[in-house]
């Protein structure tokens, strides 16, 4: 992050809006010492915690003494204040704007802000009300206010959750941010289990670096490129980084007014984006509805039963674990949770019909982020079915979902190409209904064709089904001839690209 800020100019004013114990500022000071170039800089920092505030002041004093030996003079000030409340411009109608502010302007900003959603009655939410579009999370307010406080051509580097890059939740924030800044580097930690394993982080984290524009971007066209890099975790930053320039054409996607930041980390990722960008279909467009399972176990505890028994007024209850790639397994042997539910509360049940089921969450050991299976009504001799809340249930808004469509759609959602596309645009473990509705998918006739071929060939293994999917997409001119058949979608993508180059 210290390197990402580029050359530090003499007389620069540097901000760390959430200094903590001073790790990031120390990294920047160490970098200046190693460069051995005498200069004078000023550091302003904010911290709300009393103990951390005292610690960071002590740390900066020690770092300043060390820097002085190399001819680097550091002026430092740590404020025990809330950065947002202390620096929010009162006169400005929006955090994104060019009106002069009374606050200091900074040449460089480096930050690891706090990550959490804010309640509507939080003082910071009330303070930014009307000044920041979209939903409020503490870290996006830090980023927005920092962008406001940057000088023209000033640089900032943030380590934040990847969630702001995609989804409708932060769409307006992304639109507003890109009008004011130009991203030049984005690094993704692909393992969510190591770097932040003590913080229960359920998504990938990124280092996002940007430069303040001289003038706000008024149109929706973004030219240029961004450096996108990746590593498995923080331990492989020195020798395990894959880095490449990516055009904004691949980085940005404007889907029905929703702007997404996409993170292709290789040539194959870009091929996948180019292919999927030509698929103009979506569940929403084809008349599908996506809902979450209605049964929340702790609320329906009194209705849950161990298993279905003849004439005891129960029907099957399907959990996330019942959904395996391409097939529903019911009942599960050795499963510790109730697999039946009483029919006494019809509002929790759905009619027995054809559905496509998709897990809402992926576990760290899962090979795929998207795990889907067709639920075929004729395989269950019940009038109603219960679906637990960790399942996404896909069905037709009007009419019946044909078996061929259910099988074909499930196959597409399970496919390596769609799973990899989802990873490029989304770093979260959760697969929510809103993102499913706008996920690009092939034409409905191609989906039906895939379903029919799977049935006709009695394809019952992932390898056979993937073969049908890819051959159908090739025959339908939805993939180029040189597009490789892929089955692995996680971090080992580099091996495929090495083969392509050979």
C-alpha cells in the first residue's frame, strides 16, 4: 500500500483516517527511509480509541526519530476524534463535489478503515444524510470523504472488503466515486480464510488505489486501464502476485444502469467476460422469480420433524446440504438436522413443482461458488415441499417450469464458465437473489437444448454435463472456437493460461 502511493513529494500532507497502532504510516515512513531521499512531510491521523491513539502517537514519535537519521523530517498529529464527524464538510450538499472546503486537502491518503454497517440512528449516518447516495457502510463513507479531501492528482490506497465492487447495494456509490477519482490499481486476496481469519470476514478483501481527477467526469464513458493483481494471501505478496494491465472495458460493466467493478486476473478471465457480455439474457428477462427458502429453522422449531412418515402430516424439508452439483439428494444419511416439516403452517411451504435450487452460501472447501440442482416434481410424491432459508429457489413467475429448462438452467448455473464469471464480479460467499436475477445467461432455447441433451444422454457425472454445456455453447456460437473447456474455477487458473500460451 505504501508503494501504491507513488513518489512522495516534498512538503506533502499525508492522512491516515483510521490509524490504529500506526502500521500503515510506519510502512510509508520505512519506504521513505529506504529511498534515502531527504524531504519534509506532515502526517495527520485520526483514531477514536484512547489506547490506540496513545500508542500510535508513541509509535510515530519513534518512527520520526528513525526517519530523522536519513534526513527525513516528519511533522505528526494524531487526533482522538471520529474522522467522519471531524472532517465532514458542513456547507457541501454532497461528499462528491468540487466546492472548496474549510478542511485541509491531502496529497496522499492511506487507510484500513473499520468495516461494519451503520444503523439509521447512528450520528455518522445522520451527518452524511443527503451527502452520500446509496446505502451506508462505515468504510464507504471513509472512502467517499477521503476522495473529497484529496488534492487534484492526489493518491489514496485503501484496504477494504470487496463488497463495494459489485451488487446493487453500492451501485450509486461506485457511480459517484468514479466521477471524482480514477482507479489505477486493485489487488485482491483470493483466500478469505488466511489474511483475515481472526475477523470472521465472509468475503475477499482488496487493496484499492485511486487518483483524484482534476475535474469531475461528467459523462459515463471511462477510457484507460487499471493494474489488477492477486495473491492467495498476505504471505505471498512478495513472490506470489499475478499482475497485469486490464482495460476499463473489462474492469467496468454497466448492466441496466448498475455499474460493476470486475476483477479479471488473467487472459482466460477476460475471454469469459467477453463471452458473457454477449449473453443478453437473465433470469429476470426470461420471467423467472428468485426467492429464498421460507423455512427459518429456529422460528419454525415446533414444526420440524426428524423424517417424513406415512400419514403423520409432514412433507420433505430440503436444506442447503441436500443440494449437490446437478442433483438433489434426499433424504441424507447421517444428517443431524430435521428433514421433514409439518403441514400445519402452509405459509412456510411451496407447491410441489419443478424448481432450480441454488445454495445461498458456499463453504471454504467447496470447489464452486455456485452450487445448483434441478428439483423435479415427479421425484417427490407430495403436494407441498419445504425449503430452508439457506436456499435460493428459482421458478417461473407464470406457468410451469419445463423439466428441460430446470435441468438446463441448473447445469448453466453449475458450469465452470458461469461460476468463474461470478467469481470475477463477486467476492462474497453469499449468493443473493438480486445478483442472481441480473446474472447474464445464454438464450432460453440454448438452455432448453442443454437440458434436453442431458436427459437424452443420461448424463450423470459433472464431466459429462460440462461436456454437453461447452459443446452446445460452441455450436450456438456463444463461445469462440479457441475458448478452452474448463472445469476448475478457483485460483489455479494460471495453469490453463500457460497451456493456452504454449
